[in-house]
C-alpha cells in the first residue's frame, strides 16, 4: 500500500462480493490474469475457485479460494498476490505505517493548528 498510487488500482468486478458489484483494489497477479483473459464474468475467470492458500482460524483451517472477497490476514498461508488488496484512489496519500495512537495525536495536533490559524 505504501508504495502504491491511485494509478495502481482498478475498478471492476474481479473479486466476488456476493452479487455483481464493482469494487476498487490494487492490481495484482489475479488482476493481470483476469485482464489478459478479457475480464470475463464470474464463472468464466482463469482458474476460478482454485485455492490460493489457507487461512488458519482457531476452529480450523479454511481454504482461501481465488476471487473470494475476503481479506488477506496474518494467519494466511499462500500467495497473497492472488487475493483482494482492497484500496481506493486515496492509497496515494498513504506514505508510512504508524500506530493508531500516533495517527490520532497527529490529527488532533493538525486540527488544533487549523483552528488556531482560523482564529
């Protein structure tokens, strides 16, 4: 995400969200294969429903299928470049990874500065 920009995203119906609906995500291996195949609809995409890895849950392991709508989480083993990397065009403004507390403090500091400037 940090190295990505808005130009690295696409808007389309690649990943299943439960109904036909376009979504924005980063271009990855899944996108490139789908685009090379002519952006076919669900049911006709390259290697559809093959596992890209496994997500480990406390209750057991669950295969993560190609084009599934989930999220790649730390307990995933497999190739994350085939999973959805949801990202909007605002990905361009993400420049670093910071703890949530630091982000909130920055927002407060910036808001206070703007209020002081406004009088």
